[in-house]
C-alpha cells in the first residue's frame, strides 16, 4: 500500500508540473553593448606614413617665424603723445570689486578735481579725480612718494602709467 501512495504522489507532482504552464515576465530588451566605450579600451594607432609622404615631409622647408617688431614688445612709452600731460605715478594694484586703483605717486602732487589719464597695455582713459584715500582715510591732496587709493571709472591694470592732464 505504501508503494501505491508513493506512486500516486509522484504522479501528482508530475501532473502539477505539467498542468501549470511556466510564465516568464517580459523584460525590455537591453541595448546592445557598444565596443570601444570604456576606460580599458586601447586607442587606435595612427596610420603609418607611406614612403612618398615621408619624402615630401623631409624635403619641405620649415616655416620661418619672424620676430615681432621691437615696438610692440616694449613696455608702455615713458611719455604719452604731446599735450596729454606729465607722468606722475604708476598703478601698483587694482581692486575690481571696489573700483579702486592703488597708485604710487613718483613726483608732483595730485588734488581732488584735477584730470588724470591712465594709460597702459589695454587701458587708456581720462577722468576727473573725485576721491583719494591714504591709509583708508579720505584726503584732498597727495604728494610725491605717497601710495594712495584712487577711485577709477574703468578697469586699470598693474604697471599702467598715471599722467596729470595739463589744461
């Protein structure tokens, strides 16, 4: 009797397996893997030169580079064009967030209300002095040898020359 029960159970298991169809979930197809993408891929070597190309390259003359004219390589001129004024100082630093140029006054003096010209590589403008400061204190006049702050209307650069405009 035990043998019959075992046989029935095994038949029932087989029937269950055959009765219930196996259903697979449908998944989206994966995109094909592209070759050559990734860190480990070696780069293709450039093509070897043919004999003719190698001969042409050997017979070519190298292009002669001419040096730039001496005038364009030199520092800003010591004196500007006639009638623009006398040199009084040099811009040491420019602070764009304040619009402030730190100037070293070499000779002469400068007062509020006078005209100055700031000239250099990339900047050339004229303005009236409206605000001067020495050691964070507002002053009306500065003299030779002093370093002072000058509020400027445009961008000034280091080593720009400051001229006092004569009227």
